């Protein structure tokens, strides 16, 4: 059974940093691209970042470019999102999502981890 | 930047057919997919590559994509289908989501 479990969310002050993790199991992690998607309270889905299987290709949404860094460790079946210079508008539930190929669709999503940026 | 536009809300009576649209410039030239999200839950893929259903998704869910519009159709809508629906497409190294449509079954 495919499982994606996010962790690392919490309360952080504006300007602070946080590192999210996504533990994958039930499939060959190294064979799939991965993404982070977020959802602000009561709002819609917003794509954050994409990473290819071998980390050769990485994309970011303009809203996080230069502040967030996506990475993965295929040996540990894990995906990460390093978030720096956090702003109030980064408050959201952050989901990791499995990508069978090139961003066309995400077939499995984690349960999400809540990040709250507030003073 | 590329944008996908969905109606904020759609209402349907039980047993009837619901159609949710997603509009974007030349959307038919790229793949569209659809997610269903119920309150407090993670999104679930219901249609990918315009019209394909993942394993476990009921046959009443179908999709099409042509011109500037992708459409999610739910035939014989059930109360359990009430949820938010989001379309998604890929454009120039960016994943784009529509704003979401709240489907009400009443």
C-alpha cells in the first residue's frame, strides 16, 4: 500500500525557518518524481515545488522561489522541503504528492502537515 | 502565467448529472486531471490524462478535454460525491490548479 507521511509542521515566527519531511513507503520511491502542494486555510490548492527522480530537475512556484528548497534522499525514501524567510502567507497545510510522470497528475497524496507562520 | 478557471459552485439533485468545467487557453492541447477533496481530507485523483479513471474510482466519474475547456462529468450523482473539485494542468515547468468548484448535492 502506497503511503506518504508528512511531518515537521508547526508554529513559526515570520522570518523563521522550518523543514518538512515526507516519508514514503509501499512503492519504489526512486522511480517517481515528487511534489509539494499547499492549501491555505479555507482556500484552494497551490503547487509549491517539483523534483525529478534523481533530483536533476527542480521547479518552484514564483511565490516560494529563492526561499524554499526541495530535496530528496532516495536511500531513505524521503522527500524534504526546507522553508526559509517564512511569511504569514505561507501558512497552510503542506502535502507531498507522488507524480507518475512530469507533473501531469498526482496519484497519491499524504495527509498533510500544518505550517502556521505567526508572531 | 497560465490560469485555469472553474465556477465557484455547482449544484445538482441526487441521481442527476453534474458537469464541472475548467477553462484555460488551449487547454485541450495539454493533459488535464481532476481531484476530489472532501472536508478535512487530502485530495483524491478522480480523472487523469483528460479522461482516464484511476483504479477504484466509480464509473460515474468521466472527463473530457477539448479546445479551451476540460469537463468533469458525474453521472447519477450521489450524496457522497459532495466535495470540492480541482482541475490541474502542467504548463512550462509549472503545475497549475484551478480555483476549485464546490459541488453541492441537494
